[in-house]
C-alpha cells in the first residue's frame, strides 16, 4: 500500500502521468477496502466554482469535492474532465479519484467573505459527492455546515445512498436555508444497471434512499436520466420505473434522453460493442459524428411515451432539452439573472 505520499510540489517518479506535479497533491493512497482504486489527496485553493456565463444552467456556483467517480457509469458526462489531468476518460475516471481534503475549510472562508452574495450552490453537478469515497473522507458534513452557517441555499444531486448518513444534518440545514435533494435513478433492470453503472447502488437501494429522504421531510426529485435508447425506453420499462419511484415517495420526476459528449462517446461505444453489438449501427445513426444529444425526432417520440406516464403516476416532471440540467434549484429561491430567466421560462425545470 502507498500510504506515504509525496511532498507538495515534488515530482514522484511512480505517479501516474499527469499526477507528478498536480497542484496541491499531498499523497496518493491505495487500500484493500477499495481494490483497484487510487485516491489522490490534494489541498485545493478554491472550493466554489463559477459556472461560465454562456452556460444554460440555472445556477451560477458549484462545489465538487471529488474528481473522478467510483460509480463508473459508462455514460457519465464528466468523464472528459479527467483528460485535463492527462488521465483517460475511461478506466482512469473510474479508479483514479482526486479528493479535495480541505474543501470544507476553503469553502467556509469563501462563503464568509463580505462579497459573497449567498447565491444558490449546486452539489453533484460534476462527480457524485456521495460516491463510495465519501464514506471514508466525510467531506460533505463540513460542506453542509459551511453553507448553512453562511446562509447559503444549496442543492444535492446524487446516486449515492451515503446521503442517508447526512439526512439529519440536511434536515437541520433546511430549517435555516433552502435545501433540495434529488436522486438520479434511471435503470430499473438490475442486470442492465450492473453493466452500465457497475459501481453505483442498485435501483432499489436508491428508491429506499428516496423514501428515507421523503420521511425526513424533503420533497425529493428523481432524475430519470439517462433514458438509454433501445435499452430502457420501452413503455413497460418506463411505466414500471415510474410506478416504483412514486411508491418510494418522490415528489416529481425530471427525465431526459442520454447525451454522449466527446470524452464519453468512445468509452460508451466500446461498452456498447461489447455488451450490445446489435445496437451499434443504430447508435451511429442516433449520435453521428460529433453529435452530443439524441435527435429531435427521437426525443419527440420519447416524450409521447413519458408524458402520459408522468400524468398517470402523478409525477409532475419536465423533460431535458438540449442542455442537461444536473442539479435542483432549492425551493422557490431564485438568486441570479440566469436563474430568474429559467424560472420564468420553465418553473418546473432544474
């Protein structure tokens, strides 16, 4: 086990490419508890990330305590961000996890500055804050405390059942600031789920987490995303998933067809060729060349299936447009011009 990490700023001949001089690297750690994974512990200089002005996201600020994700979702849009570290968007994204060990302290300083306007902060917009590593590093309680103490509203989007650990803390936070919780749950068939989201909790485990959050007083939104063409888009599959989501106590569902961004598409297509070779030609037609989203014709066809089922199960939902929305807006609070515009245009969208 490599428990002794390199000193800050000192090159490590044994480090992975891109990690030799990663800014703020404290040490790289492996442990049998997380076989096949390496955690690169770093001291971050900032915690709040400003969303680019050109973005269509209805929030301006995010916090991401981790880079890379052990959920290993084949379709994950964030895979391409690992290439900035000279790591690959495939296996490295799943197994080389960057951990910002001081993120809560840095965040506390940032949100207590006089210039901080207490705009809404979204958690879970890049990689999951409640992936398995959170059970070891426990970064989220400090993040929640920092946001709450400063009067900053926030939202959490996750696939991770570890959020149940923090439900009492989140409930206490919601007494002071707007807090919203969303769970990403899309693949009800466990065989498919294990293949396409191999490190993520099961569909039922996530439903149980929705129930726990609802029992704690939250109106939980479920992201029925991604709906994967030809794999979980049949009426029977969608109907069963929505029925179970409703029975778990979800307040509403937001849905959308799968996006395949440049850093993701090659990895997904490799998986598809291995697991469902009969669908490769169809996907090349649906996502040709540099195309990211499913074509309008498919999305319209999908809407004709999903919308009646949302009405049937009394789940007020909103479909994803060409720009995915990854985190819920807390309550009725709209604190930015972009957020106000989004609210006026589509108040039920994230």
